[in-house]
């Protein structure tokens, strides 16, 4: 066991645990990966996974980068590796989706229209991604061991592998967990090489930097993070060793660190070129030509110095077009995006979004562990000299830089679509909680009774964390703290990837098998990239996102079961319908008058001029689309005032509506409707 005092900055080399400890930690990390993969088998395709797997297969198999370059080349390649090796069936390269570079259309065909088994595509990709979760867990273990010793390392690791947040995103084929790994690993290796002149340490740091740049474009935050670390190293009096020379002056240290950083940046550039096949163009010239999904004019329309830099890099072919277009896409869509928080809507986000998301989605056991660790360390550090304070801060400089810079950018970001965007800061918190292990050891040395009390309380926290993980299985993405009512109340606070990403169609299928009455119609409004017909073949499909440009039959709402994804219920991406007011009400009532014509047009293939009333079929179709949209908006406005009768995985809300409720929601006049939403009736499940 390590010393019961805070560790001294006595060596520039990392101190690794013994091999048996590493093997046990590895087994626990792989257990985390296995648990999240098993849980994900009960979940349908989430919104981004279809694009990630399709994009990765396209990169691997076709050496073409027109599809989904904006979300991390490395994790997409990695997740699609099993599908690539298996030679999965790929849609025609003559399709409109391929020529126009629409990943959603190509992906839909790749998953659901060809010979591939979508469940296998999904499972294999998720299993690959779970290894990033295991690797991140091991980083937490090593960091905590270095700081707090063996007891602290086990506490940090257990909190990490049993975190619902980690379990949720380890088991999804997206780039979030990969980026979390590299945002911890890269600053750690960079800080290491600033104090260790060995060539292999420098190469490790450079390679991790390169891999981070192709993991996700959040890697741009490594510029300020590594900049903070470089500045801290310059102010250390210890000489900087580079290329066999020692730099002892302030200017010398600064120059050496700058030169080393530039060299590592060049290595990263080579890595980026390698992942894009050492070719500038998005398009493989040996394949069918095409056009970018968004033109360069649109991609750079956000303007400013960022757009100017990207344009120059593109014009001079200094970086691949695929990487640059992905970066421009991220900057463009970060300007404004539909968001939802506690019943409010916005496109520019809120400063409080991520702090609230953190409190809502973090287990009480972890929050208490953080508070306890902070209190115990604070009490101890009061007795420490200023020099010792500085030494401790330098030891954790990579973690502090990551946490501080990342949170600063997060709370000022306009992109408030998911709790997952603060995922890279969680490993820092797990490491910090390792202080509890140090405190237990210290207390034990002073008094066995006190040590036993500390150990018992720590075990209770770990047991509470385990209870949170087992209690929410397999619905990890839907975890919400009991402080705000648990997952059943989550949809009132956060949606999209914080709760509802399209994962619960299997749960809906199971619920219907147990509760659906014979002949009872089912209506589904789905947010996600799976195909509802795979699970409920006879369901009536209401508005969905994404739509995949697929035409849905006209339909009328009858008594039955209404299964609505939480994101669709809250109208995050159509806030004009969420804020139901006089303008929407008047337009809806006007279109209701055309209901007989809509029904007659649906019933005939060759409508008469009298029926068309001097309008074309396309104009009637546009009218229907607007009517359906308003009707759905009014229905959701009504349903938001009453609890669901059941849920599927907490993300799909299930309502059994009779004619009375449907009339109140859809067939009433304005006054009756507003009375109904003030005093809603609840149907029996």
C-alpha cells in the first residue's frame, strides 16, 4: 500500500502498479465493456450510429470520404471494422444518396434495404466501441494509482466502470467515448514528455495527438489545453531536455517546448493525411462522382477567422478536404442548434445547461464522493506549505487543464444537445474521488476505529454506485438522479441524446406484446435511425426524425396506443409547434375545414377537378403535410400536460387514448382545447 501522505512530486516517470494489479484492473475494465455490450443488445439504433457505421465502412472499403466526415474518422473506421472484414453488402453507387453524399439515405439502405443483418452491424460496432470505454477506465486506474496509491485506484476504477454515464456511451457506436479517451490520454502523455526526454515518450505524445485529431473535432480544445500545460512547464525552473540538449533559461525552455510542439503537430498532420488515404479530395476518383452534401460556400458561411483559416488550408491543400469539411461542418452547426432544458426551448443554449445536465445525470454516490474528497483534501491542504501546494497542482496539471478548459468552453457553447458532451470530464472526477482511498489509509494509520469508519462509509458509496448501475440496467442512457424524480421524470428536463436517442424500439415491442389489446391500433412518432416497422410492422407512422425522405401514408387518429419518443413529444427541433399559440391554433382550425377533402383525396387515385378545387395534387400534399404537422403539435401539447400511461425504456412515452381524449386534443375549438390542457383527463392504462 502507498504512503498515507499526499504523494510527492519526486519523479518525472510514471509509477505503474504491479502486473497482478494491472491484470485485475484489466479484467474489471473488460467486465465494463462486456456489461455495456450486453445491455446494448436490447437497444435499437440510436440517431448517430447509422451514420457512424455507414461512414466507417465507406472509409474502410471504398477509401472515399464523402459520407459523414464531420464526426471522427478513427472511431468510425474502428466501429465498422467487423462489417468491413465480413464484406457487408453495400448500396448501389448509382443511387441519389451516394451522388449527393447523403449519409442518412445511404445508411438506411445499408442497414435496412439490402442483405445485411442490422442487428449484427450494430452489435459488432458497439462491441468495438466498448473497448474505448475499457481503455478510458484503465487510464482512470493508472492516474489514481499514481496519485493516491492502490486503495484510491480501486475506488476510482469502481466508480468509473459502474457509472451509468460511462456504461451508456461505452455501448454506443459513436465518437464520444473515443474522444473521452484521447482527451485524457493526450494531455497526460504531453505533460509526461515535457518532463521526460526519452524519444519513445515523445513519440507516444505525438501519436496520441495525431489520433485525437481524427477521433472527433472536439480535439480542437487540445490547443488551449496543451497550451496551458506548455506555459506551466516554461515557468518551472527544471531544465527542458530536447534532442540531447538542456535548456535552462526561461527563453530557452519556451523555445524548446515550442519547437517540440511544432514537431508533434507535424506528426499529427501526417496521421490525419494517413487516415484520409493521403489524398486531398473527398471523392475516390475511381468511383462514381458526386457532390458534397453541403457546398463549401455553405460550410464556410459562418465566417470569421476560423472560416478564413479553413479556406486557406483548403486552397493550399495543406490538409485533406475530408478533414477540413468535417471541421467546417462542426463550426457551422455549433452556431445555433435546437435545444431543450426544463421545458424551455432555445437555439443558442444556456450557460446553465451543462451544470444542470451534470446534476441531473450524475449519481448521488459520485456527487457525495466528490464532496467528501474535496472536504478531506481541503482540510489536509490547509496544513501544507505554498511550495507543497504547487507541487500537488503540477502533478495533476493535465487533469486540471482538461477539466478547466473543457468546462469553460462547454458553458459558453451554443451546442446544448446532450449531456454526453461533458463526458470527457468524468474521468477527471473519478480520479479525484480516489482521494477517499488515501483518506482511508491515513485514517487507519492514525486510528483503526476511524479508519474502519472511513472504509465502511466508502464501501457504502461504492455499493450505492453499484445499485445505481444495476437498477437502471439496461437503460443506461436514460439514467436520471432520484433527486429530480429518476428516469421516469427525465423527459421533463432533458431529451435528445441525454435520454431519447432512438434506442427503445425493442422495449416498445415487448410492452405491446404484453399490453396491446386485439385489433388495437398503434401510432408511433419516433426519433432515431432505426426502422419502426422492424419491431411493430402494423404501426401507423406519425412524424419522425430523421425522415429518410420516405413518404408516409395519410392517416387519421383513432382511439388506440400512441407511442411517442420524448424528443418528438417536446418538439425540440420544431419549437414553433412546442410553443402552441394563437397563430398555430388559427392555422390548424383553418386546415381542419379541409378534412373531408383530405379523406376524399386519399380514397381516390384519380380525383375530379371539383375535388381538387383548382389545386394540384402537390399543393394538396403540401397542405396535408402542414395539417399533419400542426395536428401532431396540438396532440403533443395536450399530452405534455398529463403523465404517460407507460414508457418503453423511459425514452418512448406510451399513451392509451380514447375518443374523448382525442376529441379534446384534436377536434375541439380553441377555448375547449385550452380548458382541456389546464385540466387534462387521464385515461386508464
